[in-house]
C-alpha cells in the first residue's frame, strides 16, 4: 500500500496566521490527529519573515514596511530574512513525524532528502535545479528556493519558498541595508545570485502549474500519494490561539 | 557596547552585541541566520558564557561544552566561529 499524506492549499493569509498554522499543524501531527502533511500557502499582504535568531530591528525597516502595509514576523525556524511577495512567491511546509524513514538524525542529510521533492518537481518544469547545502536550491548557480527546518514534539517541520518572480530593489526598501552607499551594490548582487521561475523559463508560470509539478515531485521522490485534505477544527483553533498569543505579538517578533 | 559581524565561509552570518566588564563577558546577544536546535536554547547558551573571559579558545571551549551537554545541533557556524565573533565584538568596544 502506498503511503498517503495530506495535501493542503491554504491560499492567502497574513504572516501571523501563516506561521501560526505551520506550528498548529505540527502540534496536531505530534498528537497523531493528522497525517504527514504538505501545505502550500501564500502571503496577503506581502510580508517579511525573519529567522528565529535574527533581530527584527537589525534586519527589517519596519517603518518602510508600515508605510507599505507589509507585515513582519519571526519564524519558529532559523535562517535568514525573506521577503514574501504576494504575487511572486509560493511557500510550502512539510510536517512529518520524526520516526519516518525519510528523516535522518542528521539535519543536513534531511534537508537534502526533503528538498529532493522540490528539486524533482522543478525538473518536471524543465528547470535543472539542484540542492546546494546548507539549505538552498539553485539553478544555473542561482538561488531559486530557500528552506528552513525545525524539530520538536517528535515532528520535523520544514518550510521554504519557491520564487516565481523577484524584485530585488523592492526587497531592499523593506530589508535594512548596512548603509545607503551599498544599497545599489546589494540590489545588484541579489540580481546576480537569485533567479525565479519566470525569469529562468522566460514565460509566466502560474501558481497552479508550479503546485502541480511540486505535488508530482514530492509524490515520486518520497514514494507517497498526496491526497487533498482540509484543516481539522483543532488545527484551526490552535492556529488562532498561536496567532493571537505568539506570532502577532511584539514580545515574540521583537524578542531578539 | 561592542558589536561585530562575521560571515562564516560556506556558512552563515553571525552578529554579536556584547557588554564587557573587566575583560569578562557581562552580557552577550548572538543573532544571525544560522541554525541551532533546539532553538530555545540560544538564550541559555548566551547565559552560559556570561562571566567567561574574552578569549577565543576559552569561549569556544564553553560553547562546545554547552552544545555537548544539551545535545545541541549547530548548522552553518561552529563554536569557534561564535567565539571568534564574540572576541571581535569585544575589541570593537566603545
């Protein structure tokens, strides 16, 4: 019998709910209330997420974000600051029990295994993607996807981004730059180091096309079947609580 | 308050904010885009090196001991990288 995982597409939500829901799914998985899950989601409004260990003040120009209606949130995972554009990026999460055969004790190995589903999915779109340690996926030497993982409650949670289009100058109006003199240089360096599906394929890739390819990529790489499902009541309740009490609070977002 | 940042080659960026007193660490904050598991232990790690001498080898030793004792996994940076950045922040003290 082929293993069945739950597939969720939670659509557009604000940053605080998005991060709360990831944790809520992990909580539900840890209690065995739901099966292993692949979730797709997007951000409305566009938002910045920072890594667990980063300082909000140091990384994010919160005044520029406020002026533009861009949210900012701290993730439960480490890694760097990411600008999540409403229309330029797809985000996924994998929530898997830690005892699963795909999961190694070694984090680096697990990144590579879990990213293999994305790599395979991108290759189905004729993108010669490859995994680049520690936590990136690149194509033609340029980054197209960043990923971050955490573990707890006997659950592995990895989330990450896939870029459909990218606007480096907007990125650096909402992320802090060390000084104004190097702003242009940073924009240029991102233009050189980062790519997106649309610019690589020289056509507009739709979210549906990307999701379909990634579903197939994960199914084939993990030898699983993804079955479209829904959130449970308990996940929705936990997410609402985590949003109000954690991810939407200054205490959490400015804790470092 | 001293500040420094250090990009690990092939790894992540470490940033340190430091208060020192009599060449010992009074308070330290380690931020950056590295990975440390379990995440919540970063604050305990920072506490564990309070009072330690501002010396790269000694600090690396403390951090290694903390990591071993608490079964911490560090990715994208090493205890030596943390120690190096802390000492850099100490020498940037104003």
